[in-house]
């Protein structure tokens, strides 16, 4: 598929709503006629103009048979009905009327009945992916389990931003499958592999062992996948890329490396970092520390 539609804002500018709508229409309109489409979206701990995107996507995909949105929570807590409405920017009245035909779903990572096994990453494959950092604590084979909904639709549409990330290198793309809507095994193994590598060897690096493991697991997904990948700056988009999940993610990661990474002349001796209020749990608020680790002096 490669990239079928894209737009990149000039430096220090953002894409207009009209350009965003045009890219979505060029990449998605009439591509899934009469199909059942499952859109994977982030929760409130990710920066993305989701209310705008939700309304535009519902309009662009008006000819599909069914359109549902599944929040790729990973291990984050499920959202209440009110929180789901707030996430996509609609009122309870709109939820019951205008968008009553749209499903808003939570991932349920620790419920065996909500998951299905679609493959296995064998120990030898994980060893090859991990390379020199492999450790026996990574265990043996890793079952690839995913939310059952991923197999109940004709097409999966991933909607998400890409930022430098402390576990996988750059977020987004197939990460919305694993760990986004996966079972515990892939969540545990990928995060432990990331811990063995460390933040300094991971954040802001596109081709990491964890990313390779995520992509290997994604090959087990039988449902066709299209990625709507974006680079968020402030409250808007600096870039928008639609295509297969590898190409669109790589394009977003390349732009993210330009827009999201600040290079310093020398390391910082001390720094005070304040987490954003959207992080309502300590382990996610710790991102305020993770993002700064490469900039801190060793002594």
C-alpha cells in the first residue's frame, strides 16, 4: 500500500482543519464501502486532536457498513461512558442520537474471554530480535494474543500520534496493536526487553528491538490494516500520513525526530520537569522523567 495520502506543515506551522479533512478524504474515502471497520484510538494519556478527527472520520467513512472505535488502552484503566464521550468530544445527547450507530469500546487486556491467540513468537526469534541484550528472564515462547474484535471486522484503522518513546523508540503504528489491544504476554515481554535495553538506547531511535518485536507480532494479524499516523505539536498536527502501518509510521517517526527532539550543547546538571495533567497515574506521569534522561549529565 505504501503511503496513499499525506501532508506536512511548513516549519513552525500546523496543518489547517481543511487540509486534515482533505488528507483523510484522499486516503480513506470510498476505500471501505460496505465493510466493517474497527478504528483503534488512544486514550486520554496521548496528545491528539481526537474530537476533530472523530467527527471527520465518521463523515469520511459514511459508506461503511459498521464503524466502531476501540480505545487501545494497553493496561490503562477502562473508560466510563462519560469518559468515552469526552475522549471523542461528543455530548451524551450526541452519543444517543447522531453517533448512536458508532461503537465506543474499551480494550480489556486481562480478560481471557476478550482475547484470542493468533500466533506465537518463538524463543529463538525473540533471541534474534533482542541480540546482545537478550537475557533468560525474557522467558521462552511468547503467545501473541489480541482483542477478539480485531478479527471480527473487515479492516483495522489505526489512528494515533508518533512521539519519541522510552520503551519502543517512537510510539504509534503497530504499537496500537501490541501492547495497545494485546494480552499480557506481549505487554510483559516487550516492556521487559525495553527495560533491558534502557531508555538511553531506546528513546528517539526508530529501529529498536522492541519495535522489531511489535512488527513481528503484527504479522500474525490476519485483518488488513491501514494506519493514519500523525505528528502532533501543541494542539495541532505538523504531519499526517495514511498508508500501510510500516510506511506511514516510518514517515511520522522521521518527522517526529525533527519536531520533537531538542539537541543541547551540553548535558543538564539539574532539571525540574512537571508532568501534564492528563497523566492521572504515577507510572504514566513518570514520562516527565523518562523524556529527560538522555539530557541529564552522568555526574
